[in-house]
């Protein structure tokens, strides 16, 4: 019984970690740019495939560098995100949200097909980076999943410190709060937006890279995680990173319990929980009341 | 002058649509039927997007609801006739819209978009998981239903059926948009707060608009599955929903007939691109180009061009 509980808990936290990495970027980007970024699915899937390419290209004598692959690909994804924001998103900031959503969704179509073109339409995978396991109270758990949990915690703490303690973070928060005023204070808001998009995309790319050994990748994998990310941010209330952490935990636990006891409808369960919470609190758990 | 230009254009297009099957090859007739079916869905979505100002990214769920009403009724009850299936699917789509709308219409703007999207995805998941009942990801094969005992023999007579239903739906949506109710939802779009002060329940109007829109999209679902002969869970999915949104914006969501134009243009564009290996890439590119360079959609562009041409004529 205890083993089962620990197992469910660990699986839930692991899943929550990935969901948090996915939704944190969405939240930051929404907070500053006021755009719900469908292109996040593209960042996730590019993270997976870049990591795959790096791991495949690495000669065996440098195999200790394998661990840096997700980080490097996250950096690449961030730079691509920067190019996308400067080249395209900048043009449509003043437009209706529906146009913004359509553009970011259009990019996902293009990325998916480019990946099909470059790596083929079948699913890819690499072996586990480490097959070590950890024995905790009778539960044997893969070390790699624990590492992902730790990295997620690291990212969460990093974001906290970034937003609370550094100047960049303060400027980002100020821009999210009141763009006009921040501009009047002499801050280059355009650069803040670009940086935010870079950060957000890079986190999604990191999530993809970390998940490659666990789930593998296939064209369209990003969309599934994107929709779960949407569920998380809708639950959390748009723009709240800390809310996303808690909402991700809820969804992760629901998923883990669901897989254990109601495997037929585990995904449906997530959406139902979301519907229930949004009925009680339409603005999400930590969201400000949406403008009427 | 401009009015007369539009009227002439409308009559010409209607004449082409009526006489089309005489000289078009059957493939084009098939595409036209497909386009007109999607046009019903696009007009219905625009009732929400353009007139009420709510962006739904879950309208695929009503296409799916219509399609699966037909498929399940055929498989388990053995009903094969449009005169039963159409009202039934309208009822079911409207019921679904009422249920989902109770959750969604509490939200606005992006929140509304995300919650509708999640509900579409929920139905997709349910539909593909319950393999025994819905056939899972394989979907269900569907024979084309009959109409008062009349069996559709080819693509041409079904085209005329679709065309007449399209006219009927377009007329109905036009009447709704220009009724007092239509004025009220436009007021909700423009300034919800003021409407509330006038003593109207904003949420009620949003909910009713959502239900009407869902019911008409359900009709499109019925026709769609009759045309393709296959109900698949993907029709619930976000890809379908985004496609309908794209059709609306492609045609122009500020005009009444724009979405219908967008749907037909999209269907032909898709048929033209699909033989290319990477048609999704070009679709994404087309979406981006449209948004950046043609904000008013095709019809908005034509209107702009016509107004400019008229001005040049006058001067």
C-alpha cells in the first residue's frame, strides 16, 4: 500500500514537473506579451529533435557530453524563438487575439512539417541516458525521472530568484504589470518582450529535450503537451507562474491517480477536473478577475 | 453603385453554384459540396466570432457531434434518413453546446478560446478511448442517408441537397443576425458592460449565441459525414476547429458572407496543396501571410479594392 502511494506520488510529481516546464513559458509569455503562444508546441518538439540530433551526432568518446544536449538544444530553441518574435510576432502585437493565435498556430504547422521533412514522419527515440534506479522505501524508481524532478525544481527556483531578486526580472514584472508606464520609465520594452520570448521558448525546449529519453518524439507530440499546458494555465489563471506550479501539481497528481485506477479515462479526468474548478472559480485559481 | 456591384457579384456566384454540376467535372462538384458544408460551419462560427465577439477554438466538437449522431444512429438504431437525423443532430449539438456553454460563457476572450479548446479535446479523448462503442481511432463507416425515401445516387443530386441546405442555413443565420437578438449580441460584442447596465443578461446572450452556433455547426457535421462516408474522432480535435476559424478569417469576419467565401476558397486551396508532400507547411505559411497582409480576409480585400476602383472611376 505504501509502495503504491509513493509510486503514485512520484509519478505525479514527475508529470507535474514536465507540465510546469511547459506552462511556465506560456505564463511568462502571456504575462508580458499578452499572447497565448501556440508556437510553444513548436518549441517543445524542436527541443526533442535538436536533442536527438545532438545525441546522434556525438562521437562515442565524448559521450560524457550527452548530458548537455538538452541544454544546448534549449539554447537553440530560445534563439529560434527570438528570431520568430522579432521577425513575425512584433508585427501583430496590436491585432485581435484571434489573429495572434492563428499566427502562432500556423507556425506549429510549419514546424511539424519541417520536422517530417528533416527527420521523417515516424517516431524517434534514444536509449535511456542512465538506467540507474533508486530504491526508496521499497519503491524502485528510475534515477533519470528523479533528475527531471530536480531540474524542474531548479527551474522553478531560478524563475523565483530571477523575478524577485534581479533587475531583469523586475523589469519583466513591471512590463507585465503596466507596459506604458514601464516604457515611460525609459525601459526598452521591445527588448524585454524579445528576452521573455527567448526565455519562455528555451524552457519549453528544455522540457522537450529532457523528455526525449522518456517518451521519444514524433511529429505532433508538441500539440499534446501544449493542450495540457493550456489546461494548467487555465487552471492557474493566465500569467501567474507560481499558480502554474500548483496547477501543474494538481494535474500531475490527477493524471497519476487516474492512470493507476481509471486508465481508460485518465486524460478525460484532467479535463473534467478543469471544468469543475473553472465552474467554481472562472478566473482560475490564481488569476485576476478577467476584464468584462 | 457599390451596392449594385455586390448584388451582381452575388447573383453571378449563385448562378455558377446552381449551374455548376452541368459543366464542372465530378471532382470539382465534390469539392464544391465540401466547401458549402464547411461554409455552413464557418457562417455559424462567425455568428460567435464576428457577431458576439467570442472566439471558439472548439467548434470541431459540433462537427464531431453531428457526424457521430449519424454514425451511432446508423450503427445501433438503424436510422438511415436525413429527415430524422438532421433534427436529431441539431438537438444533440444544441444540447452539447448548452452543456459546454454553461462552463465556457463564464469566460471571455482568450479564456473562452482555451476552455472551448479543452472541451473539444475532452470529447476527442473520450471518443477515441471507448473503442467498443465508437470504434476508437478507426472511426465508423457511414452510408449516405436517404431523404424521405429518396436514395442519393451520385455526387450531383447530393450537391443540390447540400446547396439547398446551405441556402436555408445561410438565410436562417442572416435572419438571426438581423433580428433584435442579433443586434443584442453585437452590442454585447461592442460593449458588454453597457449592455449589462441596460438590463440585459450578457451571459444569457452569449450562451444562446453559442447554442445557435453549435446547432448549425452540427448540421455541417451531418452533411460532412454523409459526404466523406466516415466518422472519425479527429473531427472533434483542435485541428478541425482551427481550420474553421481560419476559414472565417480567410473570408473576412467583418462581413456576413465572408466566412462562406473563405470556406470555399480554403477547400479548393487545400485540394490544390494536398498533392504536394508538405501541404501543412504551406497551409501554415498561408495562415501567416493572410494575417499579416490581408487582415480583412478575401472579401474584405475585394471590398477595399472595389471601393478604390470606384473612387478612381469617379475622379
